[in-house]
C-alpha cells in the first residue's frame, strides 16, 4: 500500500457527452461523496461547456470542483467557437484540461499551443490539467519515456507550483480502448514524469505536483492503479458518466 503525502484528485472528463438531464449524475455523485471520501480524495468533473455553469450551481456546497475540457490560449476577441479561460472561471470552473490527446491528434495542437493554453488558465487562476502520453507505435519503438519528457518540456509553464499545475499521463493507446499499461509501466512513467518536473520546476515543487493516471480507468482496475507510486489520482473518461463507477474509483484512493 502506498503511503500518500499528496491528497489524490479524481477528475471526470465527460468529453462530448451530457445534456441537462445528466446533471442528475453530478448530484448523485455529490450525494455519495461522504465525509470520509472528502477527507481522502478531491473530486472534479469537467462537463461540456454548455453544462459547466449549471453543474457548478448544482454542486454548490458539495466540495466537488468543476472544470473545462479545453480553453483558448487567447484572452478574448474574434475567435468564433473558442472558450477563454476567463469564461471558464466566470462559469465557476476551478480546472481546465489542456493538451488531451484528442486535442493533440484531432486538432493538431502542438506542445507550444498546450503550454500557451496552460498559461492562459493559470492567469485566470484555473489549475491546468496538462495531459501527456505516447501512442502505441511510440511505445512499441521504446520511445514512450522520451516522448512524454519532450511533451512536458514543451507544455509545462515556467514557475508552475503544486497549487497551479496537475499532470495527467494518458497513454493514447489506452484511452477508450479498455487496454491499460501494467502497473510496472505506469510506475516507470510516473517516476520519469516526476523526475522531469524536477528539472523543470525544481525538486521541491515537483514533489508536490499531482500526477494523475488516465486511460480506461474503471472500478475494477482502480485499486491497483491508484496504489502505484507517484500516482496521485485519476483522469477518468467514460466511467465518470456513471455515479457509482466514478465514486468507486474515488474509493480506490483510500
């Protein structure tokens, strides 16, 4: 069993799922977030932008944070369809996911863009959840560690602190596939991430940054994953759309 010095964070990424009726899922999660869980683990839900304000309102008093699934690197202006960090904060968000593999691959976002988005989030007092991860081909070529280190160097804002940064390791090949790396692979990667952050931010700051694992996390594998060294919680996709599954993952952090 891992001895924790960092309070874990379990964040749900609802992706492009959820209409107003699904606010009931968030309130069900809030009902199950009991005193013991609140002491043990922080929770956050990142719904579609259309649900961010009503979900934040519905969760008032629950100590469950909300967040955006992306934010623009621009502060305002003629950028049709974009959502700024200030808009997320105005809607009640505390976090912003940036650099998710679906943004990197489907929208061509580079490390420089991800870093600019993370900086925009920090300027608005949002905590960016900076996502990194390798493809199946990169892992097969034994390049996984090098790829993730390069992503960190290009994506993490200078002078970030444990209070202003979260890192999520999501191997691209594990997202939504039901596949997960071995506990040993996750341990190796998270140790490497911690080490790279030490070079970027200093060892003291790096030691306190929460490192989340994401990629087909579910109640059946959460206990094993959450007890891997340097894993400080999870970024959860599909399982966060079901209250009992999401709470089950949170309970695995106890």
